[in-house]
């Protein structure tokens, strides 16, 4: 009886670390042509965070995104994804990690033109070995969740850019990844659609999904709750609040 | 990812771009169709040649002057096979039934304003039963005609038509080398036999041919070009061959066993069938080899288009890798696409080839066999070619760096 009348108290639970980069270096070329793309990057992102990785062109934000997305291996350093050391996994194991733990969203949507919306969303489950009705049901659910439940059978060329990006987001979340990783997800969209897509990310984050967006758009960065600022392959600001963004961007 | 998923995915890709898939398959289709058709035609030729020989009857033997080796290696050796040999065989070899000596020639035959080059055969009445050559109208040469050197001819069906049209031929006079011959009969149609059309042949008595047309051609007597004879019953053919060989060796004094001193060759229908079989098998092999080249070219076509397709689909490959496809998944997908294209091409090509065989069978006497062996082989080979030529593009696709691939869109 007592508990009912009392206001609930938020008890901070220890948060699980999803991404842990330790002393990550990425070096291209050798000798005089050596380019240090990532220079001793240390970064932790916890479960449930809504984070933007920002910086100027050539700052290393794309390289770090490829690293986080298990598309690339570091030259040296440790990377723990969801507690697992993935820096030195084999090609096949990396593919499996991408399949089950990461959902990618790209600037150009990257939907397969010969497949319908639902078939595109089913693609990660094909590689995960999920079959039959479960595959169809989960794909339909994911599409409903991004507001595309009415366009299951449409091909990409029958949809607007915003709709295609929604389908791509459905594809990214359908395998229930620990991380939703978006690379300039609004780069090809107008400002109105950008707003809608960002709202969708916010909504998904509120639903518990960890979201990391790589972007150079300040508006997009402001919508998140934490900004990691890169310059010359290094993390300059590890936890910038959206309010301070303009100051940093201007500098 | 299992094979069913891979098949479905490949099917989707192939049907998504029908024109390109069709063009990719075209080479294999043509290659396969030509293999099937060529082998079929080759076999048809074999069957046809064999049936021609079989129509002669299994108890037939041929005696030819000289040997195969001598004919190949020397310039016109004197012909020692003479009419007297034929007569000796007829009277002295017990297993022989009928003997027909034969002289060949080629002369212009004319009737009024019609002229036609005809092959000439001088022979005896036995020719008709031994060679299964029947008379349609009138009569064949008789023993009496041979005895009297009669100037009479029996015409093959088409030469008769060429000279007389639909008019009455029997009783008319035709001219060969400015000598008149009376037409006494017309033969049944027989068709071409190993290149010589028997329907274009003019038959005349052996004696008439030697005295009026050819004359003495050998220092040993009246030379003959072929002696065709029939053995008394079917089981006796080898015996007859043995006895004839002995008799002729004695007569020609070929007592040495060295084969190149032998002045004649005895051939049974079986020997002849073997020779024809060898020729047609070689022909079939040649045709199949030519056709196989186009199959390989088709395979290269598949590789070519698949390579272009890998470049074109770079971003698709990158995306698939990003959502969890491993190198082996991509490799499998592209290999399966190549194999599906080539096997489908193989099956379509087989259909085309079989239709071709049926068409050839309808319009020519070559009743070509549709050989299951050739079909299985051709489709199997297409699949293997798809696999072989698919490896390079598939490996290229599998090795694509997903970062680079994704950026390419």
C-alpha cells in the first residue's frame, strides 16, 4: 500500500558498455606516404546512449565508424563490442558480428533495387539463417515500427527518399542489434524529411536501442544527447553537450 | 546461409535483369545446341550409311583390286583382278552363291536433245540379286545379252527421268560414245550410296562395256573394278572370304604372306560397316569438337558478363557484406548465378539442338538420333563451364572491400 502512493525513484543501474575503443590506431601506407587516420582513440559508448560522431572532413570520423561497424580492423589497439574482443576476428567472424550486433544505415540507403521493401528488410535474417514465417513476421514488424507497414511490397524505386531511408532503418533494426550505426543518414534528404528521420532515430533510442550517428550536420548532432568531436584522427571532445556544439563547430 | 536461400537469391537476380541474363546464356545456348545437333547429325550419317550397307544383305562380299596400302602408297599399280578371277570364283569356290563382276565408268548419255552424264556399270545378270537392285519396269541384263555383247542398257530411275521425262523409255535408243543402245528396263529407286547415286547409273552387259567402251586395261586380262558376290548362307561369309582369298592368291601367285604383295582385298559387309563406322565416328568427333569450341566461347561470355556484373553490383556486394554476408556467402551466390545461367542455357540449347535434329530428320534422309548421352554430357559440361568461368568473377566479388564497395554508390 505504501509503495503505491510513493513516487517511483530512478535507481541508477550500472550501464553496460557497448563500444569500448582502447588506444586505437589506424595507419594507411608506410614510410613517407604514411597517413595516420586514427591516432590513439579511446572511446566508450554505453547501452541506451544516443550519440553523434562529428568532425570536419578528414577528421577520422568515417574511419572510426568503419572500425565501430566491424568493416575495418585497427592497425593496433583493442576494440570490445558488447564485451567481445572484435579487433582481431577473422573475416567470417566479423561478418557474423556485423550481422547480429550491428544495424547499418547509410546515406544512400543501399536498398537492393530488385527486392521489395519487405525482402530488403529480410536480408540480414537470410544471412542469420532465420527462416519462413518468423522472417516474414519480424520484417513486417520492423517495417511497422518505422511507419512503413503499408508499403511492404513496394520496390525502392516506387518510394521517396525518406521512405527508402525508413526501410533501410527497418533493415538495420530487424536483427535486434546492440548498436544502430548510421553514416550520414540524412545526407541525401531534404530538411523536412531529415527532421522525420531524426525523430525516428530519437524514438528508436527511447525504445532502448543504442544509436550512433556519424554526421557533419549540426542539426542532426543537436538532436542527440552526446557528441564526440573528432579532429585529425583524435577525439577532441569526448562528451560534448548539444548546447555547446555551435561553439566547437565554429572554432 | 543454405543452398536453397542462395538459389532463391540467384533466381531473383537472374530474373531481375532478363535481357542481360538472356545474353549471358546465349553463348552457352548456341554452343550446346550445336553440340547436340552436330553429334546427332553425325550419328544420323552413321545410321544412314550402315542402313545402306545392311540393305545389301549380310552375306555380301566385295573383292577389290590391290590393297588399301598399295592404293595409298603407289601410283596406279597394275590391276590384276580380272574377269577370269570372277569366273574361277563362281565355279571353284563352293561356298559362293552368285558372282557379279563390275566395271565402272562415267559417260555422257544422250537421247535426242537431252544429255546427261551418267555413271556406267558393266556387269552380269547376277548383279541384280547380289546387290538387291530390282527392276521396276522391263528387265535387267540377261546372260544372253552378255554372251551376244548386246547393245542394251537398263537405266537407273533418275537418269531415265532426265532423258525421257515422263515419256516411254523402254524400246528407245540412247547414245553413249556415239553408239546406240536400246533401253530394256528401268531400275527401282535406290538413292545415293556413299556418294554415288545409283539412280544415275546406266547398266550394260559386262562384255559390251569391255568391247565398246573400255577395252583391255590390264596386261593380265579383262580387268574388273569390283567383284560383288554373295555367300551361300549367312554363316558362311568368313569361310567364303577365306576360300576366295586362297584361290586368288594361287591365281595371282601371291604366295608370300607379306600383305603389300597381295593384289586384291576381300571385304565382307562387316568389314565395310567397320570402315564406314570409323569414318562417321571421326566425322562425329570432328563436328562435336567444333561445336565444343563454341561451348567454351559461351563460357568465356559468361565470365565476361559476370565480371561486368560484379563491377556493376559493387554497392550491392558492399551492402550484403555490411548486413552480414561473409566472403563465402558472396562467392557461393555468384558461383550459383553462373551455374544457373549456364545450366539453363544448356537446357535451352538442348531444346534448340533437338529441334534442329528433328528438322534435319524431316527434310533429309539423315534420321539423326537424339542421344541421351550427348544431352547429359552437354548439360553437364555447361554446368562445369559455368562453375569454371564463374570462379574468377565470384572470387573478385567475394574479395571486395565492403568499405570501398559501399562508397561506390
